[in-house]
C-alpha cells in the first residue's frame, strides 16, 4: 500500500499569530556582557513590567489604561478579546480593588524610554548587547539561540528552525491519500487502519479484495450482501460478520474488543437497576407506603387490645346494672362505653381494609422483584463471559 499523503497548503491553527507577551526580565541584566552604564538594577525594574498576571514581564509595545497602569499590547488585546474586560492587578495592590480595564492607548513616551535602555539578549549562549529598540527591530527574530513555541504541537523550538520543524511537525495537518480528509500526521496511520472509509479491504469470508471499507458492510450483509461464502454474526456480540470456520481465530484475536462489548452490556444492565435513592422510583414509593402501613397496623393492634379491655369492662358494668339501685347513673356510663365501643368497631373495619391494601401492594411489588431477579441473572451471565474471555487472553499470552 504505497500511497503518498499530501500536505495541506494552510493550517487553520496557524491563521492567527501567537500572542507576543513581554520580554524576559533578564533582558536588562547585562553584567559581564559589555558596558552596563545604561542597564537596570533589579529594584528599578518594577515600573517597566506588564500588569497582566500571566505576563508580569518587561513591556512590549506598552499601552496605558485610564487608571495609569501599563500593559503589553498583546496581553491587553488577548484579555479584552476573551473576557471583555481586564481586572487591574495594579489597582488592587494600590488598595482600589474592582477596577476593570476596558481599553487603553499606546504609551509612546514609555515606548521611547524603554527603547533607549541598554539590554542583552536573554537567550542562553548569545552574547549580543545593544538597545532594546535594536533588539526588538533586528536581533530578536534572527537570534540563532532563540526559541519559539510551535503553534501546532506546543514544543519549544529554536527560532531559526521553526519553519523546518513545521514541515515535519507530528501535529501538522496532512491529506489522507484515500479520502483526502485533513488528519494530523501522527494520527494518519490509525485513521487509515481504523476509520478511513475509502481504504480498500479484503473480505475475510470470501477473500474478495479491493472492497472499500464503506462498502464492506453491504458486501457481507446476511440478507442482501453479495458475499459468496458462509457467514454469521460474531457470537460474542461485536457485530462483525465472520466465516463460521474462523470463529475461534476471530475470538482469539479480538479479546480486547469483546471485553469492551461485555463491559458495555454490564453497564447497561446496571443502569437499568432501579435507583434506591430516587424518591420518584415506583418501587421506592411502594416500599415507603408499605412501611407506613405497617406502622399504622401496629397502632391499630394496640387500639384493638384496648378495645377488648374496654369491652370486658362494659360487660362487667352490664352485670352491675342488673343488680344496681342507681340504674340511671350506670346506664349513662354504659351508653358512653357503648359509644366508644362503636367507634372502636369502626376502627376494626378500617384495620381490615388496611390489611387488604397491604396485600394489594405486595401483588404490585411482584413484577419489580421478578425484574430484579432477571437483572441479577444477566449480571451472573456477563460475569461468566468475562471470566471466559480473561482465560482465553491468559492462554493466548502464555502461548
């Protein structure tokens, strides 16, 4: 399969230039690199630093905001483009928090002052010294010791070799030789091997060659395909159509894929399990109702015992009524006791209705219990398949 890929003319990831933040602070530390009469001491550097926290380097193309603090043009533009405004760190340190910068204007006076300062190239190994305006205008982009970040792979590359690197960068976009899609160079072989729809393949059932990957499924379709060889679906669920004679070989060479299929099936079964913590689950609602009914049943049982005791007291008072001289007072007590007994009898009927409701709830719970048993059985079967596949993997590894 000797096919050459084509590199795209342009990469959209390189359409916008990288943000140029401030200069390295060491640019003014020129001791030992010639005259330093116009160099800066470390404690004099603060006024020349950008107030964007991700920068805090020597100003490049300084802009000044309304509050008086200065920022690199690139840092300010990036913050306004992505966030709309920029909280001023300088104001916060000065005791005025909450100041947001919405824009600025070029500080030409500061730019001139910076340009006249003596500096040294901060790149290790370079001995260049001069003024900052000379460094920015001539030396910075030509220093053979300089480094730049590749906008594609993010690696730090020598500036003079950046163009050469981009030609062979593993993250550079190239054109697939089959489907002409744009793919990263480091991912091309996997694209061709696994997903490119235009790659010609050989049917594993009949041996016919030069069938495009996008046409292979129609070729081996069990109902309408034109494949002449016997074929069947993989018994382990990976949905590949294979020759019945090569089932063993297929299972041995696709153990990882089959384990993923079993894992997906197991996750599906677990997701179908009712959530015991969900208050909206029918099973949970029924169980809560049954718990409430059982508590109510216990209360009714206690009341029934009290009713029996009071019924015995009523019978005793009836016997006393027959022999009592104060029959009217006893009759009043008897009528009161009978009224209470009637109410308790009504509660007894409610108690019987409660038991009927509990039985009905139990019948409604039976389908949930049966479904739970079915899911547990499915989990046991899937666990058995995982054990079998792991054993095959161990056997193939040992051989």
